[in-house]
């Protein structure tokens, strides 16, 4: 059952991500044209600022998953229920902090952005801050139930909720935008659907998983262990905010909403790119935790790390190649010529990001082994240096300057330092990982000149031309990676489900 949930969870993760990305890609052009560049920039700016308060999660979401999975493996059911009660109380306390911080933010919007925003923009910003703070304050205590579902490895239900939510979102947003509600309408819909989905998770935990909440006296020894574990997850969350939210904040202070809008489009595309990788690794934390609890050998952990990394590389290398070759045309057609600069910003972010994205299982391994302290400390130091570099670069080069600062930190911290640490301390066979990724890279590298030639032969900026070029490149890529990149295990992984589908189709027609 757990294995089926794991496989189905990974497949539904990709289905959910695919639907979210497709909906986003289809809906964003409509939203950009309905909002206008300044209004979209304002929405992106306020959302990125409020998103800083999500760091108040303090890494507890991961702790819920890790400790629940650990207690389940040890058959300690009553301790689980006490743990849930303790986490819920902690989250309620955090919600109060969110409301306090949100109140301070509401009264200081003009201090932060008065030089870059108009009076009308400042007033809209205050309304959006109120809605987003309410959303966040409700999210914290209810988010525990989503973490419990993950820890119980019931991925199918959660992914289905995400898929339904993704499909409903534009259906509600489009009428509001047509009625003229603009950015405030978008925030209202996001808040409503988020709370509904969280309440659905709550219902599932109590009615299907039959969990209980025991509110007893604080287990300070347990809380101490959780705090130590969570603190370094918390540092990792801060790093993510510095990477992906600070650029918009800095640009909002020094350059205004129009520049923020361009940068926000680049970050949105980069987030789509990231989601393709985390779909696989995101369902592995409970499995890795159980492997560690059973004292699984380093060889087996390395094999899983490499096997997952190879599968992630197949997807990431394809998407990155397509974007580098045809991304600028796509952005001009999709978002409009005013957003063309988002192409270079996105490329600067996506290229160095590819390496940590094919090694995301390493994060789950570190968390399961409680070895994530080093990663968090390195990332916070490098991200802080990145911020220090990005501010002066943003004043001179705008969004491209911010992207350069972020790329620098990704290369130093996420690639160089972490690969050394994975090899030396976590005992993952990194040399073997890179030998295998290197052999898979050769057919991709050979195809890049083909893509350049396609652009030269068909320079038209039209959807038809773009579709034909991507289709030709995709066929060549799939053939090259199938015959020269994949091993027998990976071919079976893709071919066995395909054969089942073919057999069912044949059976249907024979009947």
C-alpha cells in the first residue's frame, strides 16, 4: 500500500505540477493584460513582502513529517497524538506573531515603499496586506494537517486536492478581473481557496486517518530535540526567501513596480522549473527517514540519490535546453514584448539552479539523518553575501543585477560547497553521481547546435514557428536520451507503463 501511495504520489505530483503550470501559463497572459504592468508589479511586490512572514513556520512543517514518520515506524501512537497537540499549540502562537508583524507592516507600508509607489498604489497595498496576513494567520495552525497526511504517506488525496484547487482558481479569478477587482480580487480568491483546502485536509485527518489531538503538558525534552532539528530547516527557509523574494523587495524600493513586474515573471518561470524537480524528492522524506531508522547502508542511500538524480536530470535538462533555445520567443509571445528582459534574468537563475535541483533528494537525506545544520549555515552565509551584492547591482542593472547576485550564491553554496559536504560527511558517492550525469549530458550538449540552427532557419516570432521548433527538438531529445542517456532500469521505468497502456488499448479495440 505504501509503495503504491509512493508511486501514485510521485505521478500525481507531476500531474499536479503539470496542471498548475499549464493553468499558470494560460492564465498569466490574461492576468497581465487585465492588471497592467504596474498593478501586476504591485501584487508581486506585496505578496513577496508578506511571504517573508512564512519563515515564522520555523521549520515545524518538516519536523511534523519527520517525527510523525519516526513514531509511526516505532509504533508509538499515543506519542504521535501528543506531538500533534503540541505542534498545534505552537502554530497558534505563531499565528499571533503573524498578526502582530502584519499590523506593523500595515502601518509602515508608506515608510517602506513611499518613494517608489503612488498614493493609490500604497492604498491598494494596505488592503492586500490585510488579506494576506489573514490568510497566513489561518494557514499556520491548519497546515499541520497537510504535514500529517504527508507523514502518513497518503499522497493521493493531498495531490488531488491540489489539482482541484488549481483548476478552480482561474474559474473564480477571471470573473473578478473582468469586473475590475484586479490585484485585490486575486488576493481574495487565493485566500478563500487556501483556507478551504486546509480545512479539507483537516477533515481528512480526523475522518479518514482517525488522528487525535492530545493536549498535555509540554514535553520539553522532545521540544528541545524538535527545536534543534527545526532551527536549521528554518534557516533554509530564510535562504529561500532571500533567493526568491528579496529581489522583488529590493527592486520595489529602488526601481518601482514596473521593474518588479519583469523580475516577477522571471521568478515565476524559475518556480515552474523548480517544481518539476521537487515533485519526485518531495515524497521521499518519510521513506528516507524509515531507511535511516533501519540503519540502511550508505551504498543503498547513494544508489537512491543517484537513481533519483538521473530521472530528475532527464526532465530538467530537457526543460532547460528548450528554454535557453526558445525561451525569449516564448516570453515575448506569452507575456508581451515589455517582459522580454525576463528571459535573461530567468536564464541566469535557472542554469546554476539545475545542479541542486537534480540533487534535491540530498535535502531529504540530510533532514532524515539530522545533518542539515551545515547546509543551513552555509546557505545563510552565502545568501547574505548574495543580498549584499544584489543591492548595488540592482541600482545599476535592475533585475539582471539581482539575478547575478543570486546566481553567484547558488554556484558557491548550493553546488561547490554542498557537493563536497555530500561526499565527505554524508558519504554519498558524488564522483559516481557526476560520472553518470556526465554520460547523460553528452547527447544533450550535441543537440544544442541543432536548436541554434532551428532558430536561424525559422526566426519568426509566432506560436506556430515556436511550436514546430520545440516539437522537432523534443523528438530529437527523446531519441537521443533514450538510446544514449538512459540505462536499462530507466528504460523499463518508462516502457513498462507504456506497454500496459498499449495492451489495454489493444484489448479495448479487440472487444
